[in-house]
């Protein structure tokens, strides 16, 4: 590509609206422009980076056996109403009406849409498993769109959805995606952490975020360099809580709510029904018990209060019990007691609630923490900080801020139950399909990479995602010899497969250097005064290399 024919409108000054390095440099170097708050245009440079990132993701998803498709952005409200998310989603959902006054939403995510496709096509266990993905524009009317591509209202996501015949198989699909995400983020050259997310939500094992370390990130992460433990501070408030031995339990009152229906449960808990993942009414020794799993939706996590999984009352002691009730152990976590967790309260404030005892048939009410529970290994991540002991191995923790670039989630049957996406199993019974979903913030990744890889002069692209591989600067375009040499090197490098940008513009050498630093292409070849002796300069943007090289040796250097 010849810069004289290319479109890269660089800016000399820092744009006043930009605060973070990625926002500043992506604007200044001509990768993006803003159309309206949280809505960006990808200029040719930005588009090239976007495609490179997409292709790394695509290649790894394909290798993992996922099938690419493309779902509509415009989705009918009827689907959202089936799962209750038309109401639950709130203002973040972009809503609109067609000419006949029918409601639609611009997809912020696509669980409903894909589940509708699957329920219409999948009939038997023989038709499963599947993992479908798409790379597509998403819409969320974020309360605070900011930092450029980091939090947009229109942004690009890779979203995948797996469909399996059982929890066990779904976990396998989940694990494959987890491995695939590691491959993707490594290939993107990122310094990232996989963190426990929504630990309460699905037992820690079943939801993970991939977080890029970045000073401007909105996620607070603690991690242990010794054992690899890492958690999102907000999501991991109650990790490892443990009951004291039964004989030491100081609470005497036993309480059994006698509730028979989801509606009653919802009323009892004073919660909208949609928040109840699973309600199980069961009988033990002729008594009715209720096990209730409640959580905030993935999408309303931001609302804080809904950020935590709330288990009011589970008194299941053994994994056998769990199995009997169709739950896997992961659903109630590694501990056999589940505390109601309220996001805005610290542990000292938790008062007068009901918990299941670590024993069949027993429940305790008026439980206060820490009065009634010793919580060995308990860790309040809401106040987690550097050097606190790791909850797993006790080594001092590190703390960092991070950008969430990926999120994987075992959904279970939440959507398939609500939308009746079922299949006929081997035993002839009709069962709900077990789902997982897996997101990557593709456009946010552009910014995340820049947050991690820049200096005071501009971007330093990792080779895998750079818009071009090599940047040739002809310092004096009035000099015929320089022009000729530039053209020759350019054509040679292109012929051996490199993406090359040739700066043949009639502007000062100083401006060319400034732009090259801003744009951040990994290799630079400078055609200057030494040309008369047959030499040009070759250097790397990250400053790890700077040397003179004979023109005839260039091809060998890059081979
Ligand atoms: P966040 O916590 O940053 O609001 P989220 O948890 O709401 O993100 P998910 O629903 O998990 O997001 O979506 C999958 C991925 O999409 C996220 O991990 C993130 O990388 C990306 N993403 C989410 N919201 C935005 C946004 N407004 N702009 C750009 N990327 C986003
Ligand atoms: Mg969000
Ligand atoms: Mg999040
Ligand atoms: Mg998320």
C-alpha cells in the first residue's frame, strides 16, 4: 500500500475527549473516528487490525469444531419476552418498533435467537452436540460509554453457543472453549489472566472471564503468582466459606420454608421470577423442602445488586443428594452451605438470614455472620488488596485492574427451559438441551492490545495483529534514487508475502517518523542518506533492533 493513496488521517494533538492511551492513539493514528457517543468508524488501518484479530479468533474457533454462522441483528421482542429478558434487560437494550408497531430489539447478545433456531431444528440426541458462533456487531445502550473502543454502544463481539445432551457433555464443550480462549489470547500476544467470575453464580468452575491487565480497566482483579488463583474482585466475594463442625453450631432454630411453586418462591424472596434459575421442591422424611438457585442475569451484572448468585436455602449434604435433584455439585459450589450474598453488603452486615445446615433436613434462621459462622478460608474480595493472603495457598496476592475481553459461561438449561428447546434422549424421554455461551469483545481487543503495547509516541503492534508488517519510509521523495529504491524494496517484500506500507508522501521526514511511531507497524525500513553507499536502516518499533543493512540483504533478513 502506498501511503500517498491510503487514508490515514493522523492528528498532531491529543483529542480532548480521549483519556486512555488506546483511545488517544487509535484516534490520533487514524484507526478510528467517533460518530456519536460509543459509536465508532473503523478507518482502513483500524479495519485491517480488526480483520487480523477476527481471523485469529475464527481460525481457533473453527479448529475447536465450532460452526460459523450469522444471526440477525434485528430481533423480535417476542423472543425476549419468552425468557423474560425484555423486562429484565432494562435500558441497555436498544428497542425499536416496525411500521406495524411491533417491538424489536437490536441484539446485545444472541441466546434467544440461537435457541430459537436450535429448537426449530434439533429433535434427537443424535442431532447433538453443536457449537455455533458468529462475529457480529452488538448493541448495548451502556450507561457510560467511554474510552473509545473499550466500552461502545455499538461494538463487535464473537459470540458462541454450545448445545449438548447433558450437563456432563456441556462441561466438556465448556472446557474446549476455555482451552481455545487461552490459545486465542496467547496468539494475540496479550498479558492476560483467566479469572473466576460470578463464583457464586455457577459454582466458580462454570464461569470464567479473560481479563487483560490494564491500568484503565474497569475490573478489579486479584491473582496469585504462586498457585495461579485469580478472581474478579466483584464476583468473588465468598470463596471457600466453610461451616464449623456441626456440634459447634451455635444456632438452634430450625426453619423449613414450605413453598410449592416458583411463584411462591419468588414472592417469598421478593424477587422477579426470572431471577430464579431452578426451584426444586423435594420430600425428605415426609417433609417438603425447597432448594432454590437464584441469580442475577449475566446481562444485569452491572446493576451490582444482581451481580451475585443468591442461594437462600440449600441443605444438601452429599453429592448423591445433589444428583437426585438433578444438580451437579458445581451448582452449589465446593461447600455444602450457601449463603445469601448481597453485593452491597460486606460480611459484617449479613444478618438474620436463612441458610441450609450441613445436614439433611436442617435449616437455620436468624444467622448472622461472623457471629454464627467461623468462616475459615473466607475471603472478602470486595476489599481484597495487594499482599492479602491467597485463599488457596496463602501466598501474598497481587492486585491489578483489567479489561474483560472474554467471558465463558455454562448456562445450563436456563434458555432451553424457558424456550422449550428440547430433544428426545436415548431413553425416549424429552429433555432440555444444556447450553453454554462464550463471548469475546473483538473491538475491545483492539483497544486492549494498545493499552498493553504503546509508548509515549504511539502504538507498538504485536506482529500478529499489526495493520502492516513493514513500513518503508522514503525520507526524501524529491530524490529519484530514493524513490526507486523504495519501490524496489516494496515490491520485493510484497512478493515474498509481506503486507507493506510505503510512505511515499511528499511531506517532511520528521512528519514521516512521527506518523510511523504513532501508527506502530512492527518493522521499519528507512531510506535516507546512506542510500548512496547501498545501505538503508532497519529497525523495530519496540526498539529491540536498529541496524544498517545492505539493500540486497533485506529479503534474506525477512525470510
Ligand atoms: P462488561 O463487564 O465490560 O460490561 P459484560 O460482562 O457486560 O462486559 P458480556 O456480556 O460478558 O459483557 O459480553 C462478552 C464480551 O463482550 C465481554 O467480555 C467484553 O469483552 C465485550 N463487551 C461487552 N460490552 C462491551 C461494550 N460495551 N463495548 C465493547 N465490548 C464489550
Ligand atoms: Mg456489560
Ligand atoms: Mg462483565
Ligand atoms: Mg461478562
